[in-house]
C-alpha cells in the first residue's frame, strides 16, 4: 500500500508539472499562460540614484535641451523613457501621421552626450518574422524598465481602428532589449494596445486597453498570465504601480448606479494576479472618462513606498508596508494652487522630498517640492518649460539628473530635457 500511495503521489506531481509545462506558450502568440513561479522574493526597485538633499536642490533645476536627430516621421515622445544599468537613457519616439507608422527607440549617453538610433518597431517585427501587410505600430507609450536580468522591457501599439469599445486593429507588443548587444527581442503580441509597463524585477507587468487588461511576463521562464481588472469604455490609466513588496496596483472601475456610472478603486494584486485588496479612490473621476488619464506620474522611494499623481494633480502615497487601513494615503493636490497636470515625479533623497514639474492652464510651468514629514509644498516658476508639453517619467541618470520627455509646442517634434542641480 505504501508503494501504491507513493506512485499515486508521483502521478499527481507529474500531472501538475505537465500542466505547468504545456502552459508555456510561444512568445509570439496571443495565447496567455499561467505563471508558475513560487517562493518568489521581489527585488525592491526604487527611483534612484539618491543623494542627500542640499541647499542647491531647493530651487528650480537647470534645464538642458537634448538635441535629437530626425527619426522617420516622429513627432512626440509619450513619456517613453528609461535607463539601463550602464547609465544610458532610452527614449521612444512616436509617429502620429505617417503610413505605416512605426515608433523608434533612441539611446542617449550622458557621459559624451551622444544620441544613437536603435531601430524601430516595424523593423523589429520584420526581423522576428511577424510583420503584417499594412500594419502600423506608431506608439511606444510605456517607459523602458530594467528588470533583474539586466534587460530593458517596453511595449508598442497602434491606435488604428480603435473606438471606445473596439480594440485597435494591430494590437500591442511586448519587447525586450539587450543593452549590450543592442538587440530587440519580441516577447508577446496582444489584441489590446499595451500602454504602460512596470516591474518588480522578476515579473514585468503591462497594462492593455480596453478593460484594464493586465499581463504578467515571467522574465525567468517566459510564461505569461493575464487578467482583466476592469474599466469603463474609452478609459485607460497611463500608469500602473508596483510596490516594494512586489504587488501590482491598477485602477479598477466597477459599474454602479450612481451619477458617474461607476465606482473607482485601486486594486492590489499579488504575483499570481489575485486581487488581495481594493482601496476606495473617489478622486478618480471626470465628466469625460475617455479623456481622463488616470495615474499619470509616480516615483518609488528607498523603502518601496510609491508616491503617485492622478490626472488632476492629486498626490497619494502608497505605503509598501503596514496595515490595509493605512496603506493608501491621500495627501491632496500636489500643487497648492489646485488642479494641475503633474505627470513626472522624482525624489532627490528617496526619503523626505518628492519633486515634480507642474502645469496649470493659463499659468507658466512650476517646479514643486513636497516635504513628506511636514506635508508642505513649495513652488518655483519654470518658464524654460513654457514651450514644452511634457508627459510622465521618473527617470534619472547616474549623476542624479532628471529627464522630461514630450513634444515641442511650436515645432510639433519630440522634445527631451535634462534637469540638474549643479554644485
């Protein structure tokens, strides 16, 4: 009987193992699979490097315009920026009007101020034997995130054919880039547009629309898991969050019989994509949700806490540790003047100060500094950003300089600036 029991136990284990193995899908297919990793300990990724705050940091930063080459028909960067472990800065340049459209990637080397064109999406699809006749991939909207394996991850998509309820014709793609070999690798094709990305080091998370579909890519095994968090027609958040414990956070809009037609919560999911908590988020609201951008800016502190802003400029703190009752802290409008577009957040020291560029209608841009202990905010005028439509970023280089990306208001071309506090 003991041998029979042992054989039965081995058979069960064999079936379970087979189930995990057959769930490994082709990285180029639309089919999602279930992530199998257990006992995973996330890498606590922050938005460093950090330095001790000095008097030179308590003013508006100096602005350096980075000269970009003309790349295809690129006209904007939608906050698509990131850095690798070698200290290089990467930017995604999008095309709005060409046929077919193809977003490109460029690399900036701060030490010699050199810009290199690193290829475009349609070229990479051709190399992966995945090119389709007439297909476009005009946008790299996500940031470039560096996982524990040292590779950069990002997404692309195109808006052709989409409506508030219809998915785009050409869907989205998840990519991996080797910064040493300068090689693109295709990982996943999805029917949804993939607009945002984040990582806990081991897993890479991509947010798709419509419905706030969340994809999880296991960087160690290539397995993919997918869940639909929930949204309303025409709305998608521009960012998703990952805390220092490896949990991912996505706005969830639940249909309701109220004036808005929904109730908004911030859904917390573990690394098996189970919803473990939902935090009320009544500030997540607008009369026209199709133009509401949801979470627009965030920065992660040394201890894994995440500060983030919503479309209208409300500032929140997501505590990595502590009870559920105190985990999500509402701070209020980041700009003391009230509603503002604040899509870029940074921290100099990773502990006490959070900074960001702010724009209010009818006013010149401002530089905001929030002190976490006292809860006070000071602002400084930033007229150097007056001709600049900037989008969400948290990226810094090895010197601690910060980057904003977007579009030049007058030339309608991509614009990148470097913000620093010289000695």
